[in-house]
C-alpha cells in the first residue's frame, strides 16, 4: 500500500504541473479519441465522471454526448457509488469533496450501463489503475462486465501498477496520444 501512496503523490504532482493550456488541449484530443473509439460509438448508455481539479476535463465530453446518448454520473452514498441519469449539466451540483454529482433521487441499475468512463491518478498499459485510495470505483467496477475506459493524460502512464485482488482493470485507456488496448488476463 505504501508503494501506491507514493505513486499517487508522484503522479498527482506530475498531473498538477500541466499548464491550463496543456490540460485544455490534451483534454480536447482525449475527447476526440474517445468519440472515435468503437466502444463509445456503439454504446447508448455511458457512465461518466465529473472531472475534478486537474483531471481530464469531462464536462465538455458529457455536454456533447447528452445530445446523442443516455448519460449517467455517480454519486457517493454510504461509502459507495450510486448511479443516476442526467439530462443536462444543470442536473449536477457540488457533492462529496466538492465533486459535481447528479441532483437526482431515482437510482439507475448498473446493468443498464454499457460503457464506464473511469478516472484515476495512475494507469498502466495492461489496464492497471490507481485511484485516489478510497476504492469507490473498484467496488463499483467489480459488479459489472461493462467496458471500462480510463481517461488520463499520457504523463499519468507507467509500465506497471501494484495490484491487489480488488483492483479492477481497464479494457482501454485513452490519452491525448491515442487508445491503448489493454490485455486483461
């Protein structure tokens, strides 16, 4: 666990060092790479995350997707993520730690989601992911066979990530440089 903590700290510093212009430019390229992926094109129901601080900017992605597909966001409830559909960006408000969450009451079942867009601090080319350390996404992802795509800047990639049995792997990772097809054993 100490190794993960050190990686979190190191890669957060790296990601935070991106200039606003770099972050915006890279996020736009990531959006295009996502929109061009077969997984995105074929999915009708997509669970996004609302970007926070220096993460890949997802609000422009969500806004553009809302016109074509069903969009969902997670909300922290009793130490787990619950899923809610949104109709527009006006449906989200600051929630857990100030992260934007849906302002909705009717929860959506996870089995209705075809594609899950996942945040993280560190990703490896084999689909490994290190999040923020609370396990919210790992607990959610272990309950589904939906396609999982991690979004990150290329500076967040490493060769390997330490893993334990509850760590869930990505099917794809999308950066500003393209799509990484992960091999999940």
